[in-house]
């Protein structure tokens, strides 16, 4: 496989029907660590979105006619191309998104794992022979590709959120059109270059960078040839897009907002609890949908937990992604900084206390936020009810198991949850009662390709990854054959 340089993977045009499509209208992509402009990127309009869907529709018959092994071989070639170029892809991602290069490379590997996994799932998926209802009839279930798919992906994981949708779509025999986030389109376009080199046929994957999110999103959700739409982003936007899909009764997958609680019980191993809390919170500077939002600590151990966290946070290194040993980088933009500061100030005004951090690290730049610990936070504060999406730990106290469960469940969201305990009886009780689609017990990193990534309540519908992920891009057809006698 060809090994690229960053410059050779820096693509700035839309990718439709296997071709790079330029436009006079462009938008700027910035490095959040420095504020410098990285590239001027094609601003795809609704007309190009229409064309991309039509191209995907035209490419569909030939792609779904390929055998499962043929599709799997092409996916594996794409996987290999990504892995060969993971260092360059990581550097490119770090420059446009801000996360440390080592963390960015980790995302490249994670994203590639979905391509590898669903290459295997393409060959493992099967139908089902049904019980006979009569001597002269035989019935079976066939799993078939749903058709043209579209997707809108977020800026916080500009590689993995694409591969997690595109890989199962292609494995099932679907074609797809993707709109990456305006803030981070370069990682997406680099993936298209590698897909083309791997031999993915023209029109099977199409990529539309754009600043015209609402207009292009309308095409992707309402075009009559689209049969499946997938979105990762906020619950508010997800509801709007889902409503748009309803006019055509399109199948949807929605991975939406979260408000994860991390419960530390009085019987927890506190060294482990603090270690896993940091892992679950500070990845990508807290800018993940499954990041810890509320830290619930038992009265008996909260003073000790606070002291351990003050010590741990003092050791975190904040800096630009290319620097060695950096734990996290800048927030994505000024809007993110403003939100973090507002939530923090509202909490302070309502009685919370800043134990450490709580400020912008101006010596590094305007988008670097110090690792922050707030105590005396309550459930009624806005910081407990909204996604923080910043490196702020907000501690609440509780006095009983029942109270902890009630506090954790007191949210319209249900994406991820976490708790630490050494009591196996408690582990069983609490695991059954917490209302979330994914749960980490004594562990803060819960995402991997084998796991079903799914939320409940207003955190979304549908499943990504795991053995269930392929079905999101398939339809079930029951076939009955008569005349056996």
C-alpha cells in the first residue's frame, strides 16, 4: 500500500463518483491550537448533494451484486491503506481537530477497526430458514441491502464516526453519501483518497464538505432515493433531521446527546476509580458524547476523592497536539470555551466551589481550558443537566445507593453510564437499574468495535458497531415458495 505524506492526503474538494469536485465557493478550516488556516475547502451546495445521491443510486445495483467476499476484500484493502498511513492521518486530524497526535492515531486505529470488523460481517451475515407451515410450502428470510444511505457526522471524532457508518453500509451492499462536519472535513476527505486507492468503485462512497449544513442536510434526509439516514450529534438537531426523514419513512439511526454519570461508591477502589474517571472524562478534552458529565461520590469518601483528583489534575499536561506527552489539547472553538465558562459561572453563582483550574490557559492560547474540579454541585444546576463538552469535573455527593441511582437516572438522556464498586451484590443491583445504553463498571473506556454503541431515551435509536450493526443497513424479506407437492 502507498505511504502518503500529510500534503498528499490534504484534499480540499468534494468527492463524488470517484472524482474530486471543486467549487468557487470555499470555507476555511482552522487549527484550533494556533488559529491558523489549514485549508480552503469546497463548499458543497444542495445541487451537488442531489447529484451525489443520484450517483450513489446509480452505483447501487453493481455494488450490491458483488459477492460478500468481493465487498469484504475491498473493505480490507481500505483498512490496510488506513493502517499504513495512520501516522499521517493522525497528524492531519490533530491539526484540524486539536487532539494530541497519539490520541488521534488511536482514533485512526479505532476507526479502521470498524472497516476490518464489517469486512468480516459481510461474509458472516445470513438469512434464516423458517419452520414449515404446510407440506407444500417453504419459507425463508433473506437479508438485503436497504439501498442508498446518507450520513451526517460530527467534528469530535472526524474519522471513526465516518467509518462506523460507512463500513457496515458498504458491507451490507449499500452505497452512501456523507456530510462531514464543517470544522473537520480534512480527515474525511483523506479517507476518500485511500478508499479510491483501495479500489472502492466510483459512486459507492461520496463525501460532501459544506458550510451549508441545513440545506444539504435537507437533501440527505428528504431525497426520495435515500432509504436510510444516520446521524451523530446533538439531540435537538437529531430530532429535526428525524422529522425530515419521516416524510419518506426512511430508516434512521440516531446517536445523540448524553449526560453520563460516574458513581463512586464507598466500597470502591479509589485509586482505580480516579484513574478510570480521568480516562472517561479527559479524552479529547472532554469533548465526547460518552464523557463523564456528572460525578456522584458517596459522602464517606468524597473528601478523599477530591484530594486525589486535585493531585491527579495537577499532573495533566495541556498543549498543542504535536507536543510530546500532552494529555489533551484545545477545545474546538470559542463557542465551546464560552459554553464551558458559562456553565461553570452559573454553578459558582448557585453555590459550587472551584477546587482547581477553572480558567483559560491564555499562555497556551485562547482555546486551552485548564483541567477543572468543581465541588458542591447539585442536580438542579445547569452544569448537571447539559453536556459540558469541556475538561470540567462536577462533583455531587450522595448518601445511599438508592439516591445515587435516582440521581444518575434523573435525566432525559441515556447514552453511557459508569460506576465503581467492589461489592459484587451491589454491582448486580446497580447495573440492572441504571438507565443507559452502555455501562462501564470499574472501567472508563467502553468503546470498541465488538460492543454495541447505542443509547436509550433521548440519546438516540439504533446500534452502531458489534454484530448488530450490519442489520441497521439491511431489510428483512420473507420469501415463501409453494408447489412442493
